[in-house]
C-alpha cells in the first residue's frame, strides 16, 4: 500500500462560513492547540490523548 493510500486518522471539518478548520480525531483522541500558529487553522492542532 502506498503512503497516499493510507487511511486518514482524522476527518477534516470547517465552520459553515469556512473561517475556521479543524481535524476531527478518532476517539479517544482529541484535538489540542499546539501553542503556535493561527488558532483558526487545522494545522495548528494535533490529535492527542486526553
């Protein structure tokens, strides 16, 4: 299986107006802000255990 064929561990999500994005993490992980970057952009977050 090629790297691009790997299943995603998150699902992309956005507000209805598209101003904020976030990845939805598989339970029991939650999305946490990394502490830097734009808080409105999904790449500023990572999936972690509670």
